C-alpha cells in the first residue's frame, strides 16, 4: 500500500482533530480512527466514523425488556444472552463506517451484502488509479480437485511465473489502452491536445477485474457481524477474508464484549441438524451408530464429525 | 410530560458527559443531546446519539464523483445538487438515534417505515406506564365530510366533553383491570399476595390504543428525510405530525445545509405530471386551457392549481 | 371464525377461477388457495397468491453455481446442501402472499419482521370490525415465575372467570364508545343524524389491543422461514405461534422439499457455541467435565444439555 | 445474441408448459414469458416468472382503505390516485423475475438497487462465457466536455477504429490468458492433461469489465419502477438504458394501467422546488422575473425552464 501525499495529509488532518462530545465513545477504536490498515498489495481499510459502543446495546436491550433485565447483573452477561438467543435488534443500535480500497472482483462479492450504505468511486466521472491486485506467490493456488469453489495446492515454478506475468502484463496493457482511449493519463495529463477522448463510462470497460476501486461502506453492528461470519470463514475466498480479518480487529477495539460473544457463539460455534442432534446424543450415551442408521449422507456425516473435531469418526 | 426522578437523573448524567473524539461533531445538536422535548400530553423525543454531519455527505459524494466534483465550489452547492438530482446515497452516510415516547396508535403508523432500527419497550416483560393520550380540545376534530382520511371542524360543547370523558374513563378502567389481571400495580406493588397474576403478554391486550409506549429508533439521514417528508406533511395525522415537526428542528441543528435543501426541494416542492407540465407551459405562454382539454380529472386539476397557489383557477 | 356473506362469495369467486399459465405451479397449494384457515377465535390466514416452487430454488442455484452443481444429482440433495450451508439467496426466488386476520397486539409483534410487504386495513379510513380476541380457557396462563416473558400454569376458577369477563366487558364497552364517538355503528348506520362524529383517526384510539385487524402480507421464502423459525418456536407467544403453525402447513404444501430441509436444519436443529463444542466433544470421548471447568453459566449449561436431550446432566 | 442449442431447448420446454392455476394472470405477459429479448450485442432479458397484475394493486389498496375506496369508481382511477399521492405499498404486492445477460460493468451499476433478489452466475464455480460487449459504432461516444458523467459526439474514423480494435483485442487476449491460467477452454476441454489450473476464483480477475455475466433478478413492482425511473432516464448510461427500455415494454404487458400512470406521473413528470413554484406562479401571472430575483443558480434555472420546455427562457 502506497498512499499519495494528499492522502497522507488528509489522514493526518483527520487524526489531529480533537472534538468534545456528549456521545459515548470507544477509546480503543479512537486510537486507530482514520488510520489506513494495509490489506493485500494495494488495498486498505480505514475506520472513518462510528456510533455507539457496548453500552449502547445494553441500553437498547434494557428499554426493550424493561425491569425484566434487572436480573441479569452484568453488561457482559446480558450481551451474551442476547447473542445466544438471537435477540438481534439491540446490535443494530451501533453503526460503523469504513473507507476501503479493494480489487473490483472482491468488491463484487462484498456488495452482495445489501443491508449497508455505499458510496463507490465512480469511473463514470473519474479515472481509476493505476493499481492492480497481483497475488503473493503463496496465494497463487490451484483449483481444488474435490471442491468446486475451493483452492488446492499452491502453483509453483514456471507455471506460477507464467500466471503472474500474464496477470501483470494484461493489467498493464489494458490500463495503457484505457489511457489511450481516454486520451488522458492516470495523472490527469492529456495525451493528444487535438483529440477528445472516449467517454469515461465506456473506456472503463477495458479494465481487468483486479483493478482497485474504493468506497465508503457503512453498516450496523448486526449486519457487520453477518458479513464477518461469512467472510472471515474458511470457506470464503482468501482475498475477501484478508479484509474480514482486519475488520475483526476493529470490531474487538470497538465493542470488546460483543466481540467475545460473537467469537464464542457465532464464529467458533456450529449448527447441528435434528438428525445430527440425535447422533450426538447417542454418541454421548455410548451407543454405536453407523452412517447408514444416521440418515446422513457421507458428506454431512463428515461435516458433523469435523465440527466436533472427532477425527477418528471420519469416513 | 412528567419525567420520573430516575429519568431526570439519567438525562442529567448523560448530559454531563464530556468525551474526547476524533469524529466529526454537530455542535448545535450536541447542545440538546439527551434532552426530552415534550410532544402531545405525555410524549417526548430525545436525540440520544448521532453520526456524521453535513461534511460527511460531502465527503462521500466526493469519493463517488472523484475529481468530478471539484467544479462545484461549495459544500452547500454540492448538497443542493445531490438533493435536486436524487443522488441519495451520500445522505445515507449519516445516522441518528432517537428515544421516543408515543401513543401506541401512532407507533403503529410510525413502524411502517421499515428502514430503521427499533427497540421498543416490551409489555411481554414489563408493565406499561399508566399514561394515555387525551387530545387537547383544539385537536378534537370531527370526521371530514369530503376526505376519508381527513379531519373537519373541531367538536365543541357537550359532544366534545362526552368524547373526552369516554377516552379518559375507558383508558382508566381498562388500565385498572389490566392491573387486576396482573395482580400488580404500575408501581410494582402486588395486589393480592396469595395469587399469581395473568401472563403479562396476555394482560396487555386489555389496554387501549392511546396508551403510551416508548422506543429507541435509529435511522440514516436519507430515510429520516423520507419519514419527515410524509409525516410532517399536511395530510399526515396531527398526532404524528407533532413528532415530525419536533424532529425537523433536530434535523436543522444536526445538518443545517441539508435541512435547507430538503425544505426547498422536498417539503416545499411539488411534483408535476407529464400532463400537468403541458398545462403549466400553456398557461405561461398565455394560452387558454380548459379542464376538458387538459385530460385531468377535476380533483387532479385542483391539486395542480393549489400546488402553484393559483386560486383563481380552482374549479 | 365467522365470515360475512360477501367474504364467502369473494372466496368462492376466487376459487372458481381457472387460468392457464406457463409459470410453474404448486399443485398442493393450489388446492387450498384463497381458503380461510381459522386461527384463534376470529382470525384466519388465507394464501392468496404465490410465485415459484421447489424447482425455482434449484433453477436459481444452478445459475449461480453453473456446471458446479452437476455433481449434486437430485433437487432434494441440492436444496438440503443450500439450507445446510446458508446459501440463502436461491430461497429468495419464491414469493408468497397471505391475507391474515389477527388481533392488534399480535400484529404489533408480526410487523417487526421488516422484509415483507404489507397493506393493512386502515382505521383512519374505515370502521374496524366488532371482533375481539378472548383466549380459550386453556390458554389463560399465569405469568411464569422464573421466566420474564413466559407463561406458567393456567388460571382457574373464579380468577379465570374474572379475567375473561374483564376482557370481554372492556372490549365491548370501549367498542360501544368508539361507535358513539364516530356517531356510526359498525354496520354503517348513523346514530344521530344531526351530529358529525369524531374523526376516525382519533376514535380508533379508544379500542383495546385485542381488537382484530387484517392485512395482506407478502414475503419471499427465505424471510418466511426466518419468520417461522422464530414464531413457530416454543419461546414465541402462543397467539402468534398459532398463526405460524398454520403457515408451516402451507409451506409444506408449497415447497415440500424445502419444508423437509427447513424442519431438519432449522426448526429441529440447534446451535452450539465454541465452548459448547468442546464440552460435547469431551462427553463423547467419555471424559468427565464439570460445569466449573466448562466456562458456562448454569443457565447456558442447562440449555446445552436440553438441546441434546441429556436430562441426567441437567443441574 | 446467439443462444446455444441447450438454451433454445430450455426456452422451448418452458414455453410449451401449460398449467392450470387459480392465481390471477397477465395474458399479454404470458405471451412473451421465457422469451429471450436481445439487448446490446450478446445480452438479453427474459421474464421467467411473475406474481399478480393490476388487479392485485387494487385489491391491496381496497383492503387498506376499506369502504373508503368505494368512491373511486374505477380501477384505473384508483391506481392513478395511488401513484399521484405516493401511496406506494400496494405496488409492492406484485413481483417479477427476470433472467438477464449483461456486461459486468453494467451489472455493477444495476446491483446498487438493493431491494431485489439476485442469483448471479459465479465465476468461482464455473467458467464464464467467451462473450464481450463491443459498442456499436453509433454508441462510441466521446467524453462530454461540459458534463462529467455524460457523452458527447460520436467518435469517428481512425480514432473509432482504434478504440474498437483495442476493446476487442484486449478482451480476447485477456480471455485467452484466462483459459491458459485455468488450463481449460471455455468449452470445457483441458489444455494440458499434466497440469492443474489456477483456482477459478483467482483466474477470473484477468477478465475485462465488458465480459458478459448473467443472473436471475427478482423485485417487486414498486422497486422495479424505481429502477426504471432512474435507468430509463436520459441521464442513465446508454448501455443500462437499453435494458431498462426493454423492461418498460414488459411492464406495459404486465400491468398496463400501472404503466400508464407511471409514464404520466413519474417518467414524464418533473419536480419543482419551493423557489421554482414561486417562479412558475409569477410567470403564469404574467410577472417578470429575473434569475437574480429567483434565488436560483444558472444551472437550476435552466433545468426548470427545460422541464417545462420553455426554450426562450434559457440563459
């Protein structure tokens, strides 16, 4: 990640602000506010605003349940209770806003989370930066042979080199032609004063999907956790997981109690089907149960045993 | 509006906070943060948190349009442009949270605005306060004779007195029976130590719709404006309009530039249909146009003439 | 449930339609289309329209995963896979619309599900029917002593009679005064020709929360399942559960394969936290684990043991 | 647009269905159901399912307003009234589902409409088709010189040829390298049996933004109209407008009465600000008003005059 002089100045200006407020604050998050946290080769996330903290969740829950919540002595106890029982609306009372720089093919996955507010840099109006994502060699994975959406071993040697060369050359060539079509370079200089360039909204179609874009992305805490649960998961594509993991750190700084409950009940937890419950119960009671009797497919059986780390029961 | 000692103490505690933040603030809104603004006879609104100010809208718009926005010199010019052209997403970058006390029949209208986060006091868990809305005599309007959802003249004399007596007596009697069913009074004292009361989730059904409830209600600035446009309008029921008008004041303190654009383009503006445009154009050009030629119904014609305050053209 | 002559005629007219369509259909659901299924004392649900069936989910999933789904041989296998792995968007491709008659205090719970389309009978425009919910004696439960939102034993004898009398009398009295305020009876007859009644939007506030209202409620299959998961659950209030259970039947007729997967993975399933997984694993491996070592609260421990029906491990 | 044999067969199979239903139908829409309507060079839209018709809107409105709607004699009158007064919820009672093939850079604009259900072909699982959008020469517009997001004159001669060549060559080269990285051609044949290709989720990043993708897209009638209002507008990019215009035709076949009201009040209509109303009123009354007195900027003044086709008043 390389920031321009203007960006560095903007961040410094933002960080040097010191305002007084009667609102609740999140002191650990304040420390990293506006900071650009590097992701991948040219990307970043920055927390640029937030609203509320753990106490806001407790406050909202107590208005809902009224005197009914007095029995739960501690804020942590109440937040854990809410998380466990999917009493989700109090978590909507907090809000966070990120500034994110990310490759377009990742932006396309990300935007499928609809319950968020977004302002993206528009290539109809402005020229995109000359920055493309090129995977580090340890992430240059082969297609998994047994999982349609997964990755297998890392490519090596000549094949790896060829892939990286292609990605680099194609991105540079298409970007170069993008500039030619626009009759304008990424730094704003005109190429041929006697020509008018192609409309920006058209020229952008020549760019490859690893070109970086950026946006402001704002969501509430509940929907942030829904996002992180899916995108910080092992099944998520590495490139979006890299963002999600950095965001998990910001979650911890923002709402540490909620973060703890989230890691225990959601990220670290699992779901068990009605049939699965029956099997677990029998296993605990020392009964033997075969996959045939279980009513599960082989795949489902293995998912269940993996969830409880029962490696000797894998088939 | 009468606040309990505990509520007054809570507000004082909240207002005496003074935290440091690097976030942007809205100084005029800070001045009234947490304050209970009285609405109707027992209701209130309180701004209890917010995120962003006018500058957040500008910041988001500038990320979208990039260098494309440099030509618009001022923040006010940009915000007006966004409002006029329904470039609505930058307005979603600000968020506000209210604590509201309101009669249930108004809460039922309000909740139809779905793009908001809500935590309502739950009568499944706790006993509702003994407070009912009784209209002031100047709001005790008769059914309009020509508008199915409107109000006509104010009721007077004996009829008004009878209505108010009924509302008061019925609310008090049903609330009294609610306490009897619960075997518990609103202040928490048990009525008969030898009995267990009816489940709260059932007893509440005996209350009348003018009983007050309360909630935390959080929304973004765009959806707040959608709410206010409909609910601060003349066609809205007076009781919800009273809330919307107080919220307009908080909008002004929060985002004064946006407030100005909103009043000009939305609240004070009007929409004209294709047929209507044609008529307006002819009128400007000094042509005569009759309602028959216009293609409008009488009702539509009058709505158009009223919108432009052309009283002599009403039919 | 008593339907008016007009309603019966409307249902008969709707049911006697026979249209040709190239759209997919759900034959079992067609059989009960428009039928009023009675709920509580005066309520009902009616399926009045739908879009798609199990095959629509499969079709959408196959477009997403392309050739990647060819390995999953059967539609049932694919739908189960989607359900298990929270690949939820294909379930949004089906839509259903209900006509529901329900007490206002239940409507207030129901409306909190925001991802739905609603048109409710408006008491600003029209007079509400003279119908109130009175619980059957077996549902007249006392407040639970150990669960703030639960029900305990059923009330009996004199106390039960008194509660029912209060509910009935209060509803009738407030409705009678509602008519007086309106100067109009529920059947449309004017009470005093020389008077104009109170505005409907005001008079309605005198009604009790057990008064019935009605609405059209439309949602997609994913959000319907979210609704049913919460509202057909044991922790839901009986009165809304009565609706949810009838809707589960319609789900079965509409999308039988999805219904099966939903019952297995969602309704009959459970969630286990990270700590809970650890405990289950130890129990299966025959290790002893005490609540102290588990890191769980007593309440959480018991919830876990109950989920797996391990009664001898309850504390 | 060239469909594969399999696609043609699928469409024929779907169109030859003839099912009986008690649901309401839209006969004109049934005629084109499943048909692939060509858009741009390789794209299409197909209506693949729908729910409701004009009568569903009327039905929902009449449940809301009850006897209050009896005065509006005709369905058309009621629908026009609803449209004019932004009584928008009855329009949510209809639903439509499209199958769309479109270039990725257009898909990125389209997806910003969040209130819709989407299943997109996933390039994590499957190989994208070898099809790229190349603008017809009459759409190869230069960047507008006075509008940051607009198009100017069409490029001609050598410059046009060069742009088209670049677009074509870059798309073909990057697609070719995509196949090399995958070690698999678009038709599924393996390139080198001794190698495993790069993971699909990575290789896709080498494609250009004019590559075609496809999705199922489902929305309700209200949100469809919001989409069409923005995307069939002159300010929309030509490429998305081409889709929106074809969808307008399907709207007309589906809900002809709503279509008429939509064209009159939304598409053909305009909004006038508070200041604008004042100016229009003065112009009608024959008063002179200068731009200085108006309080409008030059740009805003010209927008107002253009809206009412008052060309002699442009500045």
